[in-house]
C-alpha cells in the first residue's frame, strides 16, 4: 500500500484484511469508503468510455511499474512463490473447484489449464513479477466528483505478470452484456 501512495496512485486504503475467518471462508477485508460513482455508473454516458478507459489504463500502468521480488499472494511486500507457474497452479485448481458445483466442465479442463501454464515456462524468466490488482474492472473503480479514478477492492492483489490485469479487463468487458454489470 505504501508503494501505491508513494507513486500517487489513488486507491482505497485497506483498514483490515484477513485471509481466513470462521464465518467467511475466503476471509474478508475492510477498506476506506471512497465518495463517488462506480465505473459502471460513470460509463452509462457512453461518451465517457474513452476517458474512463484512458484513466484506468494510466492507473494500471503506474501500478504495474511497482516491482515485486516474488510471485503470488503478497505478504510483507513479497509474493509467496519463486516462479509464476508455482504461484498459479494452486490458484487454477482452487478456481476449478469453485466452478465444479456451478458449471459442468469438460473432463480434461484442469489438465489443459495446467498444460497452458506450463507453456509459459519458456517466457517466465523474461518477465518479472509486478503488482497486479487481478480484479481490475469498472465495478472496482470509483470516479470522484473531481474526476479522479480510484481503484478499490485490493484483497486479491498479487505479484504476477502485468498482462493478467489487461486480460481480465478485456474478458470483463467482452462478457459484460451477457452477465450484466457486476
């Protein structure tokens, strides 16, 4: 959080976060309240779309300039894993476990996802971990009355490749009409 503030990146400050809790299986986070409108509400005026995405792109570029020593969940400014594959294999398995009760997945889905991660080994050494929000979408942006874009909901921030935020944002926008705003 200190790196975000030092670089002038507007963000909701985390007041308390815990990864585990007896009632909330995935833990919970309390963050500062930020006055403004959500990104989804801001974009209802479609003329503001280019401005919104330009601001979000600038914030993400600043954030992705924050280097981390390791990959994965961030503890004390460091990721938990030495390499990208190790950091994501557990994550892929946990996401698939959460999807199984809701969606019928192809039998070989998990195998294929892990194989795709393996294909990244060739470039893994060329890319270094940076701060990645992992949930950058208009629903996690607040636009203040001054027009400043503030990122909120930092509980899933990780040390990863910067392109993951771009991929998530692209997928979010592509499926927004089908899913509705979330």
